[in-house]
């Protein structure tokens, strides 16, 4: 696939097709690591598994329940099950 730079305000950008975004599970909140070897530009999405582990004892959240499919979609699942 070949792309050209597109003017975005005073900058230039590359517009990614929806099919690429879906395939790689990317959205407007995705953070990228951008590297180059002098001839190539490499965009890599930063995933939680790529982030360095925090020091032991570091607080990452306070009184926030884990987001699981069950509690995120609880109302929808219950309605679907007919409860």
C-alpha cells in the first residue's frame, strides 16, 4: 500500500484506512512509538504489555474495580439473558 502525506493544519500526516485500523485494533487513543533508521519511518502501537513494569509497591489505581467484560456490559448481558 502506498500513501502520500496529507496537510493537517500546519503539519503533514498519513491517513490510515479503516481496514488497517481495525486489523491492528487502533483508535484515536492509541499511542505510537515512532522510530527511524534514517531511511524508514516505523510506527509501532504501544501496548500495555510493552510498558515497563512499575516498581513494586507502586499504586496504579485506588478504589477502581477491574474492568472485565462482565461488569462493563453487565446491564446488556442481563437484559439479553432476560433477567
